[in-house]
C-alpha cells in the first residue's frame, strides 16, 4: 500500500523532445536516482495543472507531483509492504 508523505523535494532532470524527464530527486538530504518512470499523468486540480509521476528508485516506488502553477515538486507517496 502507499504511505502518504506529501513533502517538498528537489528534482533534477532533462528535457527530451520537449518533455521533462526526471533523473533524480533529493528528499531528506538523500539523493534518489530514477531507474524507471512507470507513469506520467496530467491532472487539473481546480485551476491548477499538475503532473504526476510514478518512479522506480533502488527497487522502491515513489509518486511525485509537479505543481505547474508554483513550479514545486512534492513527494506525495511511497510504496510500503
């Protein structure tokens, strides 16, 4: 099941064919390398556009959100057994 985190994180990535591709994020002073992107979804929360990413890092799954209005990244959830 997913554990709610909802904490601000720093994200680094590259633009490829006009799309942002996450490569690593920093959470609690630790850097997590993105091994695989398993889902990308565009969502509208009221008037705010958000982009959701499910990422695989070191064998664990994380859900991150990019708030396009405020240009901030959030670690929303982490998969726990």
